[in-house]
């Protein structure tokens, strides 16, 4: 932690792909919400890194079969573990342009789960899916937007997953790894956020529709900004 800057610098976490701080975007301060790929290969050194960052809760967005096939490694990690699957089963559109609005349609309760973890037991929280770019990308974008981030800020942070996973335009020529091997683009996250605004009018209305209380949204803004 840099005392002068008042920020937590996220060291690389051994065994975890695409790990980074989701803060510093909009009013979301750094050291509050981290994002990554799955923790099924988390090493003891990686667990120590998360402990140093003070992570109190890990929120897993993967489907139930994914969690069973590649369970998060939790040995040496004192954080709580919350299952908040965007999709209960491993079924979703194969086309990325269809996938993102579909994720927006189904991710509301997952976002609310992260909000509640940020409130109690409190930050820092780590949220992840398989590669940390699609489901995690939508959930984090919704939270950043809720906390005042502009579309440009949200998009720029979303696109960092390409570098985090080493994905380039050439990756799109191979779909052997499914969505995990495909780079993301600005169009994708814009489609997800457009679906939310078109159907619900606003991000707060979207979250209220999926079970959040207005008091929780108000408390979140006060606690993580």
C-alpha cells in the first residue's frame, strides 16, 4: 500500500490470470474491488498476495458446472467465498454480439451480490469468472457506471482484459477455447449497457429490479467512493 497515494497497488497474483484493481474509475476508489480470472490454479504465493491486499470476499460468477470442474483453490486464503453465477448452467450464446446483451439480462442478481459483499463484510472484494473478461467485465462495468464512471472510462477499463490475457485480433481466428480465447471490443460492453438502459432506463433501476434496496445503493456510494 502506498501511504502517500492512499492506494493499494495490486501485485501480480501467481496462478491467477487477468488480475487487476477495478478502482480508480468513476468514484470507485482503488483497493476496494478487484477482478480476475478463476482461482482454480491459485498458488500459495498467490494466496499470500491476496492476503496482503486484504481481500475479504471472493465472488465467483461462473456456472455451477464450471465451479465443480475447476473449483477455486482456497487453501491459505482466509477470504469468504460467495457463489453468484451469472448463468446457472453452461449455456449461453456462441456469438459475442448476442452474448453481451444476454449477460446483461442475467447478471443483475450477480451484481447485487457483489454490492452486498462490498457492504458486509466489506471491501476489498475480488470478483471473477473464468477468464475475467466477459461476465466479470459486465458486472464490473455496471458497478463502475453506478458509481459515476463515464462510458469512456468504463470502456477503457473493460478493454484492459485483452492485454491482461494476451488477446489480439489474431486470437479471433481460433475459437477452440470458446469465448475465453476471443478478444473484447468496445462494441460489446456498449451493447450490454445499452440493453440495461433500454429495458430498465438506468443502472439503479436495473439493480432495484433485481433485488437491491435503495438503501443499499445509497450506502454503497458512501462506502466505496
